[in-house]
C-alpha cells in the first residue's frame, strides 16, 4: 500500500536533521542517564477496588460509537481491566461476587463516559527532543489545542524570537521548531527570514528555526559559525552547505544534516538526561486530552532503545505500542498512515481489509494551499469516501505538527472548516469539500475504536481486557459544547 503513503517519505520527523541529531545523541548515550529516572518514577497501585460507574441519573455511558446507539447503564473496572457492562443491576451483582471492595461513582447529570482515544503513529521520542526548544507553530508557544492563532505572521515570529531571546543564557543557541512557512508566505520561500534578515535582529546568539511540515530551516551567521567550529566544519561537505545557503537564503533538505552539529556536547547530554521529563510531559498532555493508548513510530534501533527505557517505568496498563517504520513502509496488514490527499483511482483500490489514518487536522490550518493547489480528481482527507468504500477510518494528529487533541480532530472531520487566516476566505470558501464531512458518531469512532483497529490493539474495551474509557463533562452527541472544549478525565 506504499502507493498511497507519500507523507512518510517527507515527514519532518524522518528528515536528515532528525536522523543526524539521533546519531549524535547515540554517540553520547549511556544507560546510566536514565537510571535515576527509573528509580524515582514508580507507579502507584490502584488498590483492590472494583469501580462501578452509574449512568442512571441524567448521564450516559457509550459502549462504543456505532450506527446503532450503543449505550449501557453501568460499567465496572477492576485494576485497569473492564470487568462488566450492561444494566446497573447486572454490573452491581457481578461485582459483589468478587472479593474486592466495590466503589460506586454516580455520574452527574450531563456527564458522559465514552471509549477513550488512541493516538496512532506519533513521534513521541523525537517530539520530546524537539520540545526542549520553542515551538513557533500555528498554535503558539503554549501549543494549545483549543484555537489556532488568527494573526500568525512574520510579526508574530519576530516578537516570539525577541521574547525567547530574553529568557536564554548568554551564547546559548535559540533553536525553534514548528514554523509553518505555508501560512506565512503561502508556499513561497521566506526571504524575510534569510540569513541577513535574522542577523539584522542582532540577537547576539545562534538562531535556527526549523519548519514543521518539510525539510527546511532558517539560520543566522552565528549558527553557521558554530557549525564551522565543529568537527564537520572542516569537511568538504561544509562548503557545499555554505554554497547552498548563499544560493537559497535558507537551509534546504540536503543541508539539514549539518544543523545538529551546532549542538555542543554539553547540550547533547542535556537532551538525553532531560528526555524522560519532556517525554512524560507530552504523554500527560495527551492523557488530559483523552488519549489512553499511544502508538509510537520507531524509525531506528536507537529510537527503539530510548523508547523502551522511557516506558519501562510507566504504569503496567497497556498504554503504549510500537510501529516500526524503519523495517518497512509497506504494511502487510493493509494499513495506510499520514494520508492527506488521494486520487480517485487510488481510493477505489481500497477495500474492507484496509485501514486508513488521515491527518485531518491540517485541513483546518492550511486551507489556502489545498484550495488553490488541489483539484480535479484529487481528494483532500476524503473521510466520507473512505467510509463509503467500507474501509476503516482512523483520524490522527500527525504529532508534533498538530497538537495531541483527538476530540478536536473529530470535530474538524464533521465541519471541514478552515480555522486559520479568516480574512483570506469568504464564507463559501471556508468549508473544504463539504461532501467529505462525516457524522459526529463516525468521527468519534474514528478516534476511538477506529484508531484502536488501526493500531491493532487486541481486545480494545472487551470484557477482561484493558479498559479504555474517559469521563466527559458533556455529552458529545447531545450538548452544543465544542468538543475541543470538553473537559476529559481518563478512568
């Protein structure tokens, strides 16, 4: 199914910049760097309780999201496993037959319990490395999943650089990730961020800004000089790097492998030793957005090693699985990842055994590019067509290019509205291909059971298996509250 999967070949987490960075880190890695983390990160046992959640009083428990409304009165969970579901009398009677103590949780009116979300093909390890630095993406320095910046422009970039410059120690590198050149200049080279322009800011430190959607970076002379003083600065390839920058004004894909040489040995050791903290922060952020299971993309044996170290002290519930991208891009299980665009002839080749993961989030933030560049028989994130074809649909954020917020993705799939740059579109332009909208039930399934099927999670929310449920402060199928604003708590 490689013919439908060009995104993997151009993903920024698969770039030569990331690969070289990982190679430099591998040279500095020792097992002792993570030992202190493992010794202080023990999990807390849940205790010998059976938790029963009661939805008989103006609340609802969704067993799963399907064409037929599938709700139950109560569910019981014991040590992270789904014990039973059904009527309250059946669930309570079954729980009393066990030796464990029973705790009753009466849901408040308006609350809901639903299957929790699965985040597939996410680059958690690489993202944890990038989160050592500032995110200049469309969602701002806080990376909020609630709203996109409506004034994302060069003024925002310059103001952010000035703000960040004040927070760094003297001579530290100001390294930024997440720049979205498409929205800043609609796909054209950013002359306003060339070497001379960044030098004119006179920040007095090396500056590097890496794009979040393809292999390109913008640097100043201080950063180039720092690379020149490294070991790679004496190689013939360095002159080619300089010639390319002089020609383009920025670092292109071929030159991205030079950038990690700007990191000193001290910085590399800091990246590794602090990796558990940034990794844990990302996982916790995802869980606050309703993600109970992360499927991590592993692109090298070193990333595999780091990942195993990072999750070794996580709670015992099955919260992680791995997808080995470095073994093969062609999935024998007929699985497609990171899809944004399909041609009609490609779409009809799908069947009921195929699972398609669409990166629907960029629909709402890169509208201009897609409205003006894609037409004829090319379909942008064809959610409805995939379902009509009988294939499984999974929605994912393409993290770190979009925030971890599955409910936001589901909401986008039902509306298909451009959120960014409102002054550049009329009302009839803001909805991209409304025929590809899907129903709320279909969208919620695509981030829960659909995503679980895509990740091949055995026994997702089956009796005796791991319980993947979340409590919501509103009913997503009845309330008018925006889904991305719903407060989520994992059970």
